[in-house]
C-alpha cells in the first residue's frame, strides 16, 4: 500500500470510529497520520463529561479498528475550527454547518 492509500484507509477507519459519536458541541474534526501515531484534532464549542467520553470512545474504537498498531492521541480545542485551531492544517473529516430554517 502506498503512503496515500495507507492514509486514506486510516482516515476511513477514523470516520467509522466517529459514527454516532459526534455531538452538537463538536465544530470540527481533523486527522494527522504519521508512521506510528494518529492524532485526532477536535474543535468544540462546549466541553462536557459526555464529550470527553465520546472522544475516549472514538479513540477506543479506532484502536480496535487498527488492531493497536498506532498510538492514538486526541487534542481538544475550545473554539472555532479557524486558522488558530491546531487541526487546521490536517485532513478535515467533519466541519459543522450552520443552517437557518425559516418557518
């Protein structure tokens, strides 16, 4: 598997691990893949015990999907997923969208 195929495969594994665990307080998620490490970057609007548990669950699921071959780290940023967000330069897998519904 070439490096891009490997990274794409791992990104898909991260997305699978996130299914059902992205709460309303998550504003963005990006992923950095290195040789032995996967770093998940979360941009959030509101930290809570439930959010921390969801992030732990994502890490656990990803570890299972990758059969423990990587060190999986998560960084949480309180604020928008803008240029100041540490996850900004990495592969983005989720960005919140704002929609207004008129009645």
